[in-house]
C-alpha cells in the first residue's frame, strides 16, 4: 500500500504546537481593511487554535 500524502495546503496553513494542539491564522484580514478598526485588524493578525471538534479532521490532512 502506498504512503499517504500530506495535504499541501494544510501543511502551509497549520502549525502543530509542542502540546499537540493546532494553530491557525484568523480570517478577514486580506482586503477591505479601510472600514475595519485598527484594534480589530491588530487582533486579526494574531494566531488562534483550531477548535477541538475540527482537530481530528486537520490531523488527518497533516498525517499526524
């Protein structure tokens, strides 16, 4: 049986922390930034964790 390939987009998008949780970037910071407040844009720049219910699906894509 051949090896499973890692999902190419997922390996660029998600990072695994030391404790095994998965980090992700926040959405809505690509365009139409003039109407968003500076505080909102600043908070969107920070990373977040993938929700517990979505973690198994992401781990499948990453072959973890």
